[in-house]
């Protein structure tokens, strides 16, 4: 069964980004539990924020699961990427991600590689950047495997990266990486920009999608943009997806209202709906 999650950022440098809750992990978990979320997705400044804190106890207290952990602070705070032309920086990026994988894995949660994929340009061609990524994913996926969880890789829109933008690009990268422990993160906001057809994109990712970011076309909570979540629910059913849909959305107009709207949309699409044949409908029709 598909499960719900909500994002919590603990990174001051990322303020203004697309995370529903901020800073106070305990209070955010209390609110998430009260609204009926199944889990949380955390964006930490470093691994110690996960491994050395009270997160396990907080999760247990509020009957929540850790859905995933982001690695983006490696870029936001340190400007590390896996495609940097400097091999020393690429190694630092791997080391940072590895530390997050271990901290998240100890709580049976996968780590996400998104912004740390970086960009190609200058001395790094697209082909070389892709090889850098594939090599890194092979190594890091095996670290994840030791904890029984996949490594999640997220295609991003063209304004955030020029390496992997679409689901089919992600599938090609995963195949190049050769590891069977890399899964894709399908983000509805990025897909709204880059994909011609949501349904076809999900089908391209069949068997490869391991996590979904639940955000509307304008990066606000689902229900405050152009995407109809009923269509998304039906298409995910078609590919037998059973993971989390996690609200990586702007805290607009307030975190509490964004969280409540997300849960309303989730319940309507994934708990109360009756499946209908939406074949052939595009995201722009939703």
C-alpha cells in the first residue's frame, strides 16, 4: 500500500526551499502524526543530525517511519557534487553521501541523491558527467545494500541540473550504473516541467521507481496547482508502486496549512478514490 510522508528540513542554509516543516524535528513529527502521515522525510545538515540525535525515539513516540533522508546539504552547505571536475571534490561528495547512507540505513531508510548530481560543463562533458555518476552510484548503492535499502536517485528539472532531467534519462543512468540497488525518485514538480506525458513517464520507470515526491505543478502542496492527484494515484497503481509519496513542497501559506492540504489530497487520491480508466490523459489535461 502506498504510504504518505512529509518533509522536514534541518538545514538553515536551505531556508526558503521546498520543505513543509522546518527546524523543530519533535514538533514537526507531532504535527505529522496528528494529521495521519505514515512517515517523514528528513533533510539534515550532516549525518550526525540523524545518528547522534533523538530521531529514533521521536519516530517511535509518534508511530512514524523514516521514509528517506536527503543528501542535498552536501551541495547547499559545501558545494560538493559527484560530477565536479576536481576529483578531490567528487571524493568529498561521495564521502558525504556515504555518511548519510549509513545514518539513514541504520534506521532502515534510503538516502536520496538529487542536487549532488551537479552539472556538466567546461572540462566535464555530458558523457563524462554521466560516467562519474554511474561510477559513484555503483559504489554508493553497495553501501546502501548493506542496510537492506536502495539508493534513491532523483532526476531534476533543467533549471537545477543538465545531467539527468527525465525518468527515462534516469533509467538509462541506472542501467549504465549496473547496480540493481539504485532506484529512481519521481518528483511530480520536476516531471511537470520535463515530461511530455506523466503516464508514459511512470511506465518508463516501471520497476525502477522507489520513491515519489508529492508536490504540485507550482511546488505548492498538491491541490494548489494543476496536477490532479487522482490521475497520479491511478498511474502509480498501473506500475504496482507501493512506496512512499512524500510532500516535498513549499510551506505556503503556512507549514500547517500546506501539510493539511497535502493530507487532504493524499486521502482523496489514495484512500477514498475509485479507480477509473484515465489512459491517454496527459498531465496537462489534469
